[in-house]
C-alpha cells in the first residue's frame, strides 16, 4: 500500500513537470528572440547538458529497448524541469506581465 502511494505521488510529480515543458519551449524561444534575458549561465549549461544527453546515442538505458528505453531520457528531462523551477516561475511572471488585458 505504501509503495503504490509513492508510485502515484511520483506519477503526479512527473505529470506536473511535463506540464511545464511547453513553458520551457516558450522560454527558450523568448530567450533566442532576445526578448527575455533572465536565464542564468547555470541554467543554460544545464539545458545544454540535458539536450546533449537526450540526443546522444549513448544512454544509460538504450532507447531501442521497448518500454524502458526512454526512461532515462524522461528522467533527465524531469530533472531539468525540476532544477529550473525558479527560472520557469520567473519566466511565467514575466510572460504574464506582457499579456495585454
């Protein structure tokens, strides 16, 4: 019973992190366009490292293994979004302040 509760808590957390993925893409687009410059060097380095890992053919768990091959990539993306929580929150505030009423 305790294990199943932990599992569902983990699924809920992953779902929340995945919901932030579109926000991350908007942040990157705004940064690339030059309209948003609130990213730290640490955040940019983390983004680059995660992108290199996800796109690299060398993984801890090879992607061709059905069902579990993409788990490590998903974990890296979840870690990225978790580590960027403050940056994403700041971007969300910046983005909402630009919305015309």
